[in-house]
C-alpha cells in the first residue's frame, strides 16, 4: 500500500500527477497520468498528449488512491532510476 511516508520508494507509473510548482510557470497545474519514468524525467499523459518533465526542475503532487490524498514531492528527491530509487534510503522528507 502506498502511503505519503513511503511514496518515494514506490513505482510512480500509473499514479495521477500534477505539477505543483515549476521553474516554468506555464507548466504549473498540468495534470495527468504518469506513463513513463527515467532517471531524470517523468512523462505524464495530459490532454491526450505525453509531456516530459525534468524531475529536479519541478515539484509534483501525486494522488494516492488508497488514501484519497494528494502528496507533494520535490522532484529533486526522486532523481534516480526507478529500480534504484526503490532500494535507496531516504531521510525523512
């Protein structure tokens, strides 16, 4: 079960995501489903188009379906390959 405390150690593909803050003001508010992830970027399908966002330049909000909450995550925390991030130890964020 994905909780706000362990979100960064879980798979992000399939979660609903929203750009909460960005160095690009035009990106703020874009919302969609995470369809891809690399070490440095997240790909979000929004309005029928795939849009790629650089992780360390954005703050994301992810919707957790189990709890019904939006969780805000600074993209700098999740910069890592998905398979390595799951094993990585994080300080309390």
